[in-house]
C-alpha cells in the first residue's frame, strides 16, 4: 500500500520494492513522511546538512513485505503540508530544498550498515539529485563512490526546474549550470541532472522510451535523451495484483472473475448508487463509462471538454472521479448539473471509489495526450472494463483495438482530435450492444498478466548491467 499518493508513482513504489525483494534483493525504499502518514516506528534521528541548511530528521521504519523496508523521513517543516508538491496550483518555493534533503537523507542512511548500497534507484525529479550527488559530492567517497545509479522517468512533464542560485544551496558547483549538465532554459533541472548523471535511465513503457526522444513528447529533452539513448530503456510498469483483484477486492459488493462476471453488475449498481444516479434495470443496461484521473491537460480533458454536451447524446452514463485544474473540475461539475440522470461527477481523491468504478464501469476512458505508462487501463483490463485509449505511451503497449485481431481487448484512437475520440466512443458503444463480442473483449483483457514480476526481473537485469559497467570502469 502506498503511504501517500497523487498518482501512479505511488502505485509503483507501493509494489516494485517488494517485487525486487522477491527476487532476493535487499531493498530499502526512502520516502518523505508526508502529512497524514501514520506508518512506521521511529528508529533513528539523523542530522542532514544541505548547502548550509541544517536539519535533524526523524526516521521511521516500516516493513513492506518480502524483507523489504520503507524508511519514512519526518521533517515537519519540509513535509507536513497540505499537499505533496504545491499549494493552490503554485509549487512550494522550497521544493528544491525539500527534495534535496530527501536525496541526501536517503544516501546518508544507505551507509548505516557500513557497506552502502550496490544500486541507488531514483524516481522522477524529486529524487533526481541522488544520481547527481553520487557523481559529484560523493564521487570519491569510500562508500558512496561505489554504487551504480538508475533513474526512472515517470513523466517528462515534471522537470524540477529551479532558479540557478539554488546550486550553492544544494551543495552543487556552478559548473553544473551548463547545457551539458543541469541547465535548462536558464534554470537548473533536477530531471536533466539525473538524466546526465545516472548510469542507467529507464522509463515506464517501451513506447514512451521511443516517444520522449522526439520533439512532440520530449518536452525539450528529446535531444538530451537521444544523446543518452544507449543507456535509456523502457520497462512497462506492473500492477499490484493483490490490491487490484476483482475476486477479493474489499471495495466491491460482490466478487467476480473471468469465469463468472455476475458480480460486475452488482458493482455497477453500487457505483450508480454512490453517484446518486438511477440504478433501475434500464440504467443497468445502459453502458457505463468510467474515468478516474488527475484532471490535467495530459489526460485528454480538453478533447472531452470540446465534445461537451455531445457526450450526453451517446446513450451512455458517465461516472467521473478526479481532481486537478479548476477549469476541468468546473467543466465536469457543470456537466453533472446539466445531465443529472446520466453524468455523475465527484471531485476529490477516493481510493475505494476508484476500485468501485474500475469494477462497475463497462468502458474506461483514457484519451491521454501523452501517457508514460498509465495504470488505470491495466486495472480496467483486470476488472473486465474495456479501456478506450489513445495510442500513446503505455496505453499503446497494453491496449489492442477491437479491430486488430484475436488478442483485442479495447478501443484505440490515433489522432488527438475530438472527432477521433467521438468516432471511437460511438464505435465502442455500438459493439457494447453485441454482447458476445463485448464479452470476448472483456475476457481477453482479464486473461492478461500484468503482475510486477516480469518488470522486476527487467529492473534487476538493468541493475546488474549498471553494476558491472561500474566495476569494469574501476570507479564511476
Ligand atoms: P498518473 O500517474 O499520470 O496520474 P496513472 O494511470 O499511472 O496516472 O495512475 C493514476 C493512479 O492514481 C491510479 O491508481 C488511479 O486510480 C489513481 N487516481 C487518480 N486520481 C484519483 C482520484 N481522484 N481518486 C482516487 N484515485 C485516483
Ligand atoms: C506518471 C505517468 C503515468 C505512469 C505513472 C507511474 O505519473 O503519468 O503514465 O503510469 O507515472 O509510472
């Protein structure tokens, strides 16, 4: 279970460490102890100094399964805040420090057993300074001079860019303010630093690994990534098949499975009721379209907004869950007011409801502009909820269109236009009426195995390669 969550990164870090540990590795996850986290027992208090900023942090430890452990860093002035990264849409002004302290604490704590780690695996810009520190501040350190570093990009849209005068306050030399280092449009980017200093770079699907080397998806980093292409690899995320299992999910009114889908109709009734929508026989026969999403441009909400009222003419019911940009929250709230019997909207974050929607919906909507991996389409497949997605990133790697032969499990469109989305929605709703074809799609999706084991094995290979490269170089 993740300790804190804004999106898929939490799901990944809630499952990957255990999957790596299952393969025999000794894994320690280090995360901030954000507000509301109650996990762990206090095991340590350590002094951390970054760029003259001194703080004592409390370290909480929690076993997370298979011998893996999480260390949660408690520092109320840095992490005990309303939200994780921003307030009222504005990033916290000290984010550079907040996450520098996280990386430094992780590295300092990794030496506690005297021998240090063999691999440091950092995720997204928030941990991006870890590979940079290993390659600069700790380069000649007797313990921390040795580990290989692996950096995973979960989303190129978030780059951790700060004013250059942060450099000395992060213990980093001015030489890093160079185009070959961390400089990005006059600022310093933690993402760029990590890309340029990690021994291996991964991202969360093979398709996204290709896409981010192009101007359309690279967010200005495509050239840098092409230059580092020899160490960049896509590893598709898995899903936690224990947390997300329709046969045992405690959030559902009745269990169901590939062989017996009857309980799915109970979930549909339950989700309609939760939204205060009609749940009579006619309503249960209407196709139910679900969407659970951060409400940001990435997720294709402008396409949906452009269709607007046309959505209500499709003969389907919608259940929407998400938070994000006011513009999109307001759009959906307006839609629910205008179509109270067929469009239900909840603005907020609700893990249990997310499970119920995945179970109760017939069709799951993910028309993303870009999608590094995407987890909801994999949850949908497992819950017999047919995904309708755009052919990008991990969506392209996991969903196969109804017209594409035997292993079809969903609906896929290419052009990022409202017309392409509408056309595919209409096609999908037509096929919903053909019960046998629909069932075939559901069952094809439910047969897939997206558990973490395969991906974890790929990460282990990447770790081993990065370690052996470092060894053959003598030092890194
Ligand atoms: P991203 O990380 O870009 O947001 P993913 O599809 O990888 O997209 O992961 C999103 C995760 O966050 C899923 O587990 C999804 O169910 C969850 N999620 C997103 N918004 C909400 C919400 N409002 N309430 C509950 N869960 C949410
Ligand atoms: C990011 C991406 C999403 C991915 C998740 C976990 O937030 O937007 O596509 O699934 O990270 O890797």
